């Protein structure tokens, strides 16, 4: 693992010792908020996976999109993109959370009107996931 991390740092023009091991903080971490509620188990599925999908990482760039060619990073010609599962799982979780939240945040009438909207998004996420599995595995 250290070899992989060192290589990633090197490709970015850094040494592993150049990287600050602490996360910067804009305020209370979402994990801390979950912890205070006794819901630490929700941190990864609600926040971490979605955050990683949106913001990605340098390691993802060099794994999926870039290659080392004579010590310089070049864009890969071949496709090696991450599986859709990351986004569909995050999407499904987001839809379910938004639907649940709407029942507390809005009047019963508005929440009822939104339920078809959330149902459509949930079905769309399931369809994307099914199509991705079929495309990758043929069933």
C-alpha cells in the first residue's frame, strides 16, 4: 500500500512527506455530527461515498484517466472508467433520504406531490444499475 501511495505522490510531483495527514475542516465534520447522534454507521453510505464520487481523487485520475509515460502524465487512450455502481448506489441513497426528509420538511400535500418525483428517480437509478450490470456481465 505504501508503494502505491508513494507512486501516486510521485506522479503528482510530491513526496509522501509533503502531504498533510490531517483533513482540513470548514466546521464540524459530518462524521462528528453522526457520532453525536449515535449514527456513525451512516457516515460512509450517506456522505463518504457520494463525496468521493463527486470530488474523486488524484489516485482515481491516475488509475482511470491518466498514464505515466516517460515520467509525465498523459491522458489514456483506452477507457478504464469506474463502474457505475458508485453513482447509482449514491443516487439511490440520496433519493431515499430526500423522500424521507420531505415528509418532515413539507406539508403532507407537498410531500405527497413529491412522492411520484422520488419514485421516478428511484426507478431510474434501478434501471441504470440493471443496464450497467447487463452491459458489463451480459445478464
